[in-house]
């Protein structure tokens, strides 16, 4: 019984087991080279012989340490491949060298995948402990296929669940606890139960698929997450359920496409999610978040297209250079003028980041902005907080410059009136190159703001200051003038 085996011990063990096998092969070779009347039986090593047995899967399932892998598709496929190899014509060849090669291939499979070595040794009556570190290392270097997100331990959790609603509720509990694999197992269990039901509620089915897609996204299985989201969208469309919030489905499918680097599809789905959020009158904060996601994906799409274009040009340049290397003498004889350094293409794109400079300028601009209260006193912006986000860049293409910027400004303010003083904060967001200052404007095209103040204070003067503090946003017209000045700069 071997415990705590690491990669090194696995190698040593495989070598130790293989020595008698090699000696047996040599002996078999001597026998076959003897008198022609004595036909030697095909050589079979213990690994190959064990895999030929018809009850090999049942025998493997009898070992607890091996049974835990038997819900994994990759493990089962590898075992079936080795079984086919062990029963194939090469393994039953009368040539010991050929049959010996089959045993070597099976041993090498165990060397690559710790689970396979564990299974092979179990069939020989020997134990091997494989820990998570061994498996992750084999996955990382590509020696074994990535394990399924739902393993046997997770399937055991759902075997007694009878309804889709129970599966969803339990799955939500595991998700909140951070156990994504167990949550996914429950959502998939709910989907399986609904598929076998006489009537399938479209909303419940789509919710389970949507939740499964979220788990798969976090577990980095984007292709499966995309499939789940697509299935949910199709079910809702078929049911013509207008009350179901499809924005989440398109949002999650967009994130899956992003992980798959399908940026064009990601942009389309995220734009659709924003459209549905507006149609469903979702909170403005959610609409603003989705709008930001659309902008982010558009930038990723543009960057990916630019990289693809650069790679294509690089390949073309390499082909031209290869032709020139092969035909250099001929080209030189035909060329009268000396070669010159090629000019930069007119499509050359250059981007300069001015975020740090812009953040400094914005801070200087807003600190000190003051509103004079109608009843006397002032409200003044006192500080520009570190959590503020300012991104600005200038892109030059074909000789033309364009300014892109986004700002989310957080400032502290101080109100001083005869009754006392009150501190607060103001957040002005949605400031961008494609929005503007407009009181009462739409969130998608205008600046927006939020106010906070000291909740411990009370009284009529406090209520008055709450209303007048909002005038700081109107005083923000000065911010727009600074912004336009920055554009000219």
C-alpha cells in the first residue's frame, strides 16, 4: 500500500513494475526464437491482461480511490482507449516486441495521468494516493484532459433531489457559499428533471440554465456557458414569455463570447442586453453598468481587430521578405534606384494615454467649486477622492486626432451655515466624450450625480442643505468648461 505519492514516486513505481515485464518479454523472445515446432503464446504484461477482462469497469468501481474519477468523461474515455489498445491486434501479436510496445504505451499513459496509474495499480492489488496537486499539475502541463466541473462527489449531493425548484434553491445556497461546482451540479440536476417532466415551465428552465451559465463562466468553461445561455434564450422565445428578464441571458452569453474571444458576438449580445434593460425599465444603475460593458467590449473588439490586422501585415511582410531573400540578386539587377526605408502606412494608429494628467487636472478643477446658499452660507468642494476614475487618451489615425475619455468623480464637500456645519460627498459619473451636461437629461447621454451626507445630523437646516447640496451639480458647469479646455489643450 503506497500513500502520498507524488510525480517522482509514480515514475519510480512504473519503472519498478516494468522491469519484470521487460525481462518477461526478453524470455518470450528467446522462446519464440527457439525451435520452430514450439510456438510461443502471445506475451501480455499484467497491465494489458487486466484491461482485457470484461469486468474491468466493475473492478475499478470497487476501489473507492478510483471510483471518484468514474464520473469524469475524460477519465472514462482514456480507460476505454486503453482497453481497446489492450484488446487490439498489436497486443495479441505473436511477436513479443510488438506486444511489449503495447504494454509500454499503457504504462506511459499512467505516467502522464495520475488517475490512470492509480487505476492500473488498483487492478494489480496495489494502492496509490493521488492528491489534488498531482492532478492540477498534470492538467497544467497538458498530460491529462481537463476534469469535468461536476465530479462524483457533486453528483452524490443531488441524487435525492426530486424537483427542479428544490434543485434551484439548494443550488443558490451553494452558490452563495462560493461552492460553484456543487451549485452547478444542482442546476444541471434541475434541468435534467424538467426535461423528463410532462410540462416544462419555461421561466424555471431558463433560470436554471442562466444560473448554470453563470457558474460555468466563473469556472472558465465559456463554450458550455454560451450553450446554456443560448438554450435559455431559445426556450423563452419559443414560449413567447415577455415577462422574463432576458437581459441577464444576453449579458452572460456576451461574457462567454468574450472569454472565447468572439468580440463581435460579445458586443452584439451586450448591446441587446442593454436594449432589453431599457425596455424592461430596469434600474438606471443597471442600465449604466450595461452601457459601460458595451463600451468596454467595443474597445476590446477594436483592439483585437487592430492586432489581427497587424499580424496579417506582419505575415505579408514576412512573405515579401522571404521572396526578396530568395530572389535578391534578380531584384537588385532590375532595380536602378537604391532601396529606401518604406514609409509608414497611412493607416498607422497611435494611442497616447493621458489618464494620469487628466486626473490631476480634474482634481485641480473641482476642488474649490463653491455654491452660495440662498439663506446664507456656502457649500464648497473640499477634496478630490482617490476612488475617482479618470481615463483619457488621444488616438491619432491618418493624421487625425480624436479624444476619448470617461470619468467617475467622487468629491467631499463641506457646508457652512449659521446653524452649523455638515460634511458630505458628491459623485458625478457618466462623464464621457459622448455625453454632456444637461439638467434632467437622459442617463445614456447626460452626466449623472449622487449625493451623500452625515446621517447623524437632523433639523430644518439639515433638510435645507440636502436640497441645496444638489446645486453643486449645477455648479459642475465649471467642470464642463474645464473639460472643453482640456480638449483644446
